[in-house]
C-alpha cells in the first residue's frame, strides 16, 4: 500500500530512486534557476514587509516562507530533474531463477497452500511472472535442495530434497551462467538452509560479479500452532547399565500451558515417559529425560511428543539420536590406605556388574598390601603404580583414606596427570587420612580436586559430623543422583536416607566445579559430592567416610538397592568419556545418504601423548556387511589428529573402526557408528527465515519480496548494471508530488493572507 | 570387676556339660552393666563388637560374656600393633536385637553351644548377616554344642548350608598365610600342657556359611578357643604358639570381614 502510494506521488517505485543517479536536463544552467528563484523570493519578502495591514511580524514571516517554498518547487521543476538508470536490454540478458525443491516446501502455511505451490504457479509456463520476465530476459530455471540441476518446467518439482544448501546453489548457478550476460538471480525459498555450508563466500563472489540476487521468501515467519523438539543432547557413547539424563528443549507456538507427554524409546521400546507443561508463548521448555541404557550396541533412541490437535507440522515432534551402548568392562583402581568397611561394601555394590571392574589395593599394615580382583599375579605387586604406563591402564582411580605423604611427589603429579593428560576419572573419598586431613592441601593433587582443601592446624580437634544429605538443584537433574526411575521418587528416597558421617570439613568448591550433594549439620552446609573437569578428565570428591551405611543401616530394607545404584552410577560417571588411545568420532551420527561424513581419530601412545607419525586406517562396514578400508591423514593443525571422509550411500548403520600403529606397535582401536537414513532436518526450525533471505538480497544488491509483493519483480530486476544494459532517462519534473506541493503552498499562502486581512 | 569377669571366664570354660533344661533368664534380663554402660562413639573405623545373646546357661552372666572384656581388649591391642586398622580400643558388646547392631559389620560370638536365640534376636541376626554383616563364632566344643549351634543358626539362615572352609580360602591368606587349623586350648589346659580338646571336640574345624556370591557370612571356629589365647597372651605360662596363631587368624578374620 505504502509502496503504491509512493509510486503514485513520485511517479516511480523506490527502487528506481535507489538505483538511479539524479541529473538536470533543462537547457539553461541550474544556477540560473537558483538565482532567479532567490531573486523572486527577495522581491516577495520586500513586498510582504511593506504591505500595510494588521498582520504581525510572525504572520509576515510565515507568508514569506510559504511563497518561498512555492518558488523553490517551481525552480526545481524548471531545472529539468531526471534520473539516469541502467536497465537491461530486452532479450540480451539471462536471468537465473532458483526454486527450492526441498521437503520443507511441502509445508502448507501459505494461506493453506503449500509453499512450493506459490513458486510453481508463478513460474509455470503460462504463469504471469515467468511471462513478464520472459519479455525482458532469457530465463533459466533451476531446482535446488542439497544439489542443483536445471529445470525445464516447474511441473518437475518434487519437493523431496532432504536438505537445503542455498550457498551451494547460488555458487553453482553463478558458475553455470558465468559465460553469459547475467542480469541477476531470483531465489525462491523458505530460507531453511541446513546444509551447514557458509553463505559468506558465495555472496562475496556474487557481489564481486555485481550479480544481484532477488529473493522471494515463501512461507510464514511463525507458525500459529506447532510443537517442536529442538536440542537433544545425548552422549555419543555410554557404558551399558548407565543411567542417562538427556536434556531436551521443546519449542512451541499456540500451546502455552498445555501438558504434553515426552516419550523416550529405545529401538521402539518406551524407556522413559514424563509430563511436560509447556511454558507461555514465546518461551521454550527444557526438560531432562532420565532412562537407563540396558541393551548393548549402537542404538537409536527416539524422543517424541504425540502430535497435538491443530499442529502445523507433526514431523518435528520426533528427534532420534544414536548412542553407542558399550558392553565392556571398565577397569578402575581403588587404593585404600587402611582397612575400611567402605572397601567391602563398595566391592559388594558392584559385584556382578559385568561392566565395572574395580581392582582394589588396600594397605593393611605399614608396607603391607592386600590386592583384590587383580587380573594376574604381577598386577600391583609392588604396590601403588610408580609409572605412568602402569597407572594409565586404568580408566578410573579411587583414592580412599591414604595420606599424601605415602606418595612420592612424582606419584602425586602422576595422579594429577592421570586426570589432566590421560583423561581419566579421579574419585577422592573422605576419611581420617584423606583430603585436607591427609595433607593434600599443597600438593599437585589439590589443583585437580573440585573442592577447596584446608590444611588441618596442628593440635586441632578431629572433625566429625553426621550429615543429612540432599541433592542440590544441579544434582537433582544429574543422572548420578537418580536412585529411582523418576525424579520425584528419587527425591523421596533422598529425603528418607539415614545420615552419613564426615571427617573432612569441606564447605567450598572451586570456581567452575559443581556440587551435586550437600550435607547439613552444624557449621554447614558441607560438600558431599562435587565434580569438575580438570584437563581432559574429571575429578570428583565424595568426602564422606561411611556410604556403606546406606546398605547396613537398620532403616535400609534388605531388598533396597540404593547403595548399589549409587555406586554403580557413580563409577559409571567416573569413567564416562574417558579417552582411549584411539578416539574416533564422526562429524554426524545421523546423516542423510549421500551426505559426506568426516571421521576424526585422535591417537595417543600408552602415556597418552598425542602421536603424529602413526599409520591410521579406517575400516568402514556398510549395512550389508561389506568392508572397505581407507587411510586417515594427519590434519597437521592438531597433534595426533587424523581425518578421513566417506559418504554413506544407503540407509542403515555404518560401523567405522580406526586402528593405529606406530612401527610394529599397535596404538589401539577406536570405533564409532553412523546411522544413514531420513533425518527429517527439513522439518525443524522450518519457518521462513526472512533474516537470512534479507541478508542475501542486501549483500548482493537485490530486493527481498514475499509472495504478496513478488509481482514487482519483473520491473525491479530490469534495473541492473549486470549483463547488457543501457542507461534510460526518467524525468522527474512532472512528478505529482511537485504539483501537489505547489498547489498546497500557494493555497496555504492565500488562506493565511485572507485570514490576516492582507488579500 | 575384671577379676570377676576372669573368674566368670574360667567358670565358663569349665562349666561342664550344657543342659537341655529350660533356659535361664534372658541375657537382657540379667544385670550386665557392660552392655548398658558401653560407649557408642561413631567416629572410629572398626569396633570389635561382641554379640550379646540369650542362652540356656544359669548364673549371673550369659555365656556370651565368656572371656569378656579382657580377651577383646587384649586382642585389640594386638590388632592395632599388627595392622593399621583404626580400631576402637575398648570392649563393644551389642545385643542381637539392637537395631544399631547393623552399624557394626563385624561381630564376634563365643560359647554358642548354649545359645538360645529369641525371635527378635533371630530376626536381628538374620537381617544383619543378609545386609552384609560378618559373624565370627568361637569357643564351643564337641558334638552336643555343635548340635545346639547348628539348630540356632538354622533358625537364622535356614536356606544356607554350613560348609568347610578349605585351606586355600582367602580368609586364610588375607593378612597372614595360615596353612594349618590349630586347636587352641583353654587357659587351664594350655598352662598345664594337658590335652588341647574339650569334651569330644578332638579336631579343630574352620567352617562357614557362604552367601549367594560365595562370600563368608558366618565364620565358625569349632573345637578351638581363640578367645582364651587372646586373653592370656600376656600369661608367661600360656604357650606362645597358640596366642600367635590366635592373633594371626583373628587379624585375618577382621581384614577379610572388612574387605570381602
């Protein structure tokens, strides 16, 4: 409407003024018109000053200004103003039209019509837009999604592309038409670019070639009613039997206050269900879904919300994630400095757990050790490991009540490096010789621990408190504190557990550390469970001395599994994400067939120093069982990092094994999985992305249109400096706005004169 | 008081044959100040907890208190010297039906040949053992006392069998390597060099009740008197080898009970 009004008043649409250069075409110089105008204004001023009457000085000044305005408008028109603008030579230029052929164009949010229908209609062979453009240009149609191809007619559009690569499409068409005079490109899309490639480079090249991209945004910028599962953060790999907490973000429009169910399925079997009350309009809900992974192997977990009435899209209510559930035995060293019941009951808690192997080294007397669950007669035969190779074979380390002075300085550094370099998990328990009371305050280990250690003053009374233990708000959401299947049941269990005792007064954690459990008693609250990342690994402090009471206390029923559950989860957490010598990851765990996957292997030696000169091979097993082996190349950018690429060609699960050797020495094996299939990317964040589309138009000198405004395209596209063009003169002296201004000023002057009695 | 207890201990040793008459007063009905006055500190790692149970014995003291408390205290002196266990140094008796019993996962019972458990004691001991507690039984002799103990313990753990502890069992390797089960005589026979057996208990045995995972819940030292060997270890007339053995297997029992 505004554009139409402006077009009427100014004779031309704004785009003409934007593109054209102002010039004056009268046979006399502009200065003559200016001087004449000023002279007339001067005469007018003198006359108004001398004319008799009752008018005030202000009235006379207003009258002079009105007359001066009218003279100025007249003088401007007499200079013969005009715009010089480049326009295409008819039929001498090409125009590339790119139509989005991806799945999101099937979304029917364009007044009940599919997005693709608007584009297809406009550029159908008998369509008005194509005909209008065809009068000026040689039009070339292209379809694009993840790839680009020529299009003979819009009838061939299938809207089946699984991804949209706008940058790639623009670059491809620019190259395709680089040999012909190209007046510009027209891009019809919803802007859902999800290929992951950058738009910046293609736009810079188009700008350098002075090829404007005119963009027609299809679809609505907001759905009226829709629920979408956004971010789902799952671990890539977990140990079998692990309790997992997955954070799920749910966006919605039009369902504020409604309660919906979030279901988690493990290969079709529901493993978790929870109610989610959707927040008010414009806000997202972030919830944690808790479940335990039971079956081993690479498994697809599905997070789904049932389709609600009136939803614009149902496809975005489901997200799938691939989790490698590892069925292996994680080896953990538990070093206890004295006989304690914690040893007995920790070992019992994990007894029979096929995925946890705790090797216990317990000092029973000075220089006398008891070894339990060692793999052979030589393991730990000399006591606590003295070499990195010996210590780093474990993935977790539990330190019990053992004083710091037991260790050499190098052993303390080695333990710290076990966390920071090897990436292992360290769990420090409480006890009379542990933590601050064990003299760790100024040791290399103090840096690694998540809690602030205070040196015990000489002669001070031993500390002892019985603590009522509860999870912190952060801890409540953490999988390690999930003692029961639901968060509510877990909280009830925590509330009913008997107190534990503490000999180490820990009240503060380091900046960046997280507290999961706290204990209340005099002088508290005290830190009962805290963790922090330290280098590549994690360090956990659990400074109570008798967690076994949660097994033995009279209030604990015999069938209660709290103690077992807590320790099994705690130790799984301890070793989760611990590095192997060969760590293999894929750039995406779920991809559409035909999409390239980058595999990255990080290779270390037995001391977990990154190795660059290794021979690393990736063996890819496709869904039919066929194998192929490709070499992985050192990336040069990072020590020990090797990469290779492959493209899954069929739906199904791909297994990738990377093996590394250095000379005759094997450095290890890493495995990851990629699930190829329909990811449904097109249906997520599927509203029209006007910000992206406006950026494309603005950066290349094009215009942004919607379905409602794209009728102006043929004319606007004509004004371009690309291709074969001529300059046209567009007169401005006869713009209606000048006439209206002149009449308005003169009428106002006359009216004022009449009112003041000067007529 | 100690003298009285020693006398009581000796009395127990030579108390003659057990009687099948009606049981005497319950342990908790007798005047046993040692239990009522026992301190209950919580900040130590290990408590040598003596089981106070009901029995069929007549007299002011229950058979549970045989050698009590000198054997316990003297044994703990040795435990603290030989190991680094943070052991509570004093005697620590507890009734089997006390809910707090489960705070102390090591339990020592003697003279179980006269044991006559009440239903609350049976329930208390059963939950204690099934939750993870460890019971050592000592100082009972011969066929009759065995039969009594077997009858009592079957009420506690009817679904479990009593089995021999083989010589390569970890309980015999945990701290000291023990290659022989020695019959430890009572103080009188030890001092005089007389026979080491009592009644018809000629051969010492180490037996046990194992849980479903093969871990020892109840360790039974039968036809042997470790308690006297601890109690009289400071007696120059009591043969040192018996005390040595008693300390060794006693330490092994504790370390096993704290780690398995």
